[in-house]
């Protein structure tokens, strides 16, 4: 919708109006201001609706405020505002069936707009409730014998989309009753009616519907009423598939129970809005339950044959649609949906799922990596650079927000490309200071003993480092080692980069460009910043041993070992002891054992075979 033209202010700068070079006097300006004030009155403060809408623009995951916005719109009884509000809600929560149903109920008496909404919602909806509402609407607006064909097509249309759903049993039953109610005027028409009923029954009793046992009993009564002899044969043929459906139904109910807990009682219409992850134990259990259920569905528990593979794909496709609606802010669920869809050859749909997942989770490394891989396979190198650049920007902002909110101690200072970390002063070894001895990012330390804010910061920084590493790997593949070096150069200027990026860059130089001297320089630069990171030193030491650089390995060990407390230095002692035991001289081994005994007088003996 086009914006209305802006009004021209009589006090605008005359350079905007070349035909009028005169300047208004202060008196004229004051008079015009008085006229405008009298005409338009004082500026009104924004309404609650506008305030809430603005809040949601900045905080789109605030579900309570979304509900408040809906309440304000509905209380206003302003049709256009209601439309605007539900459109905004569904932009944030696409395919949310409870929102779609509420939206439709407001316009159920407007046939034209209802049809517009049904067209928007139905094709991609896995919601039985929405399809039931659609069928009720179709039966309400299509009356009389002539409309039976339209209604029957609508039932078939609905069942083709959600007839496999456990909760669609009521639709199957309604369809059967609809067919039974059809009038016939000849034996041939009656026979056609019975055949149609039989086909629907036979389809339904092989699906794990919540009323599948009742449908089986009804089918048996129906067949017996027609012919007892053929009834026995039909029932015997269907029995294995029906029993399989009943078995699967019991398993299905166990899977779905934790995934769809009942909503708390409320005076308002139910409106389920997914919440961001809290990473609490119940939250993790829920994600695990969803993953287990999705894998179970992929395993084809109904044992659908290859000739009916299309129906299996439709079933799993619908399950994944439900999953990403309910678990909108869980990137691993989106990735599972993308991976499965791509695995069955639906590449375009898989890409659409990936993009939708990124819209919901723009800072997800997992989804961004997958998208970057798709773009790289297409040869769109520029787009991949943009993906990584945007992801790093988002994660950097998240780190800064976390730092500001929690005032995390020992947060990283901003290193320049070649400047040593200030913590190097005072002990002769770069990067080692009393503050540095309590590393914030050491994988060899136990994060569980740290405050939650420090633990979260460590996890975020580690994630941030992985993005840089993946970016460097892409750059090398697509544009050779020079491009990877440019990415690393950017990383060196980033105060949030963890030691893993230096380690990855050094190893890349060694394996891809075969320049050991470059690798050593990178490790030394890393040591200036992360000399207190035991695992980084361990990686550096292991690298030197692996390239048979005994002198530098020994020098590195001696440089750092005396500046680390014994409880944290143990991995370095163990690594060096393993090397000496395997390849050193007896005298060197004995000296090392003596040193270890002095450092760990009450500790266990190091034994390496």
C-alpha cells in the first residue's frame, strides 16, 4: 500500500522551491506556528496499540505482548486493525494454526475474505483443526443436492493433506457419514455409493487414527450387511495392516504425549506461541523427545511399501511441518527438516525450509553453515561471504549484549593485529598473569564450576570461533589460501576470537600451504594472547612434536610449565612425559620423573606404554 503524499510545509528551506527566494521573517514563522497549533492541536501521545507494536518490532519473541496486541485489536472491533494485527502475528509465527483459526473466525461471514485466507493457509498447514474448520465452512456455504460434489471433493482434498494424522479420525468418520447420507435413485447408483464407502473405510482402518478401532467395527458391520461371505475375505485381507496401525497408534500416543501438552485453562481462545529456548532440563528433554519422534517417523513404523512411498513422504513431511511450527526457535529441528526433505529429492522445498529456519533463527551457526554450503555448491562465492559476514556481526552483537547485561569478569580486551595481550607483563611469558591463570575459555577446565554468565560467555565465544574457522575453510576452498589468510587477519583484530581460530589457521597453513614457518608464527602470536589457555599450549606442543621439532617443543614446554599452577598444568606434563617415555633418553626420563614427583607429591604416577 502506497504511502500518502507528505504535506508541504510553508516554512521549508527556499532552496527546495527555486521560484521563491524570499525568507520568511520571525513574526511570520511565529504566526504560522500558532495557526498550525490551533488547527492541528498538540501532538497526541502514541496509543497503547502503537506502543506495543513498536515494542514487538524490537522484541519479536515477547509472546505476552503479542497476546496483548491481539487483545487490543479485538477490543477495538476495528476490522482493518484486526487484519493488520493477525498479519503481523503470522509474519512472526507462520503457519500457526491457533492464530489462523482466530483470524478466520473474525471473517467467517465474509465469503470473499474467508476464501482468501483459506487459500493462504491451507496448502502448507498440517493442522487438523484448521482443515476441520475449512470443511465446516464448505458445508455451511454449499447447501442442496447439487453441492454434494463440491463437498465430496473438499473432503478428499482435506484427507489428501492430513488424512494420515492421528487426530483426523473425526474427519474420516464425518466423511463416511456424509457418503452414507447420499441419496440414490437406481441400483447402479446404490452400488457406486457402497463402493465409495468401502474404499474410504479400507483407507481409514489402515491408518493409526485415534478412532481406528471404532472404524474397524463399523467396517465389519458394513461389510456383513452387504454380504457375509465377502465380508470375511475383506476383513481377513485388511487385518494385518489394521493390526499394524493399532500397534503404531499406541507407540504414537507415547511419543506425542510430551510434545503436545494441554494448554492451561483460559477464558480466552487458545493461542499457542512457541517460546525461545531456555536450555533448562525440561527444555532439553522436549527437544530430545521431538528428535526421537521425528527419527521414529522416518523409520517407517507403518512399514509402508515402496509402491506407496508418496504417502510415506506426505506423512513425514506433515510431521516436520508440525515440528518447525511448535519448535520454531530450535535450529536443530529446522536442520532435521531440511536434511530429510533434501534426502527425498525435494531440493527446492528443502531450500525453502532452510530459508524459513534462518528467518526464525538468523544467528544459528548450524543453519547458516548449511545455507552457505548450498550457495557454495552453486558457485555463488559472493553470497557465501555475505552469509558469514552477517552471521559474525549477529554473534558479535550477542556477545556484546551478554557482556553488558552480565558484566562478565575477565572479558577479553581488544587485541590489535600484532600487539601482545596486556596480561603478558610481569612474568616473562606472554599471556601469563594472575588473572590469566583462571582462564575463561579453557576446554581443559570445568565450566560447570563457573558462574552461569561466565559459562555462557565461554560457550558463545567458542561458537563464535567455530564460525571463523568454517569461514576460513570456505575461503581456502573457494579462493585459495590467500583468501583464508584475509579472514584470519580479520579474526586477529576481533577481541572475541578464541584460541581455536589461531590453532585452526596454523594447521591450515601447515597442511595446505606447507609453510611450517608461517604456522609457527601463528602459534607464537596465539601464545601472546592465550598463553594461559592450557589446551592451546597443549595443541601447540603437540604440533611441534608431530613435525619432529624437538628443540622448539622442549623450549615451549619449559617456557610455560613453571608459570601454570600444578592442577591446570597436568595435561602438559602428561603430554611431555608421553613424548619422553616413547622417544627420549633414559637420563631425560629420570629427570622428568623427579620433576613430576616434586610437582605432584601426592599424585598418581604417570605411566605411558
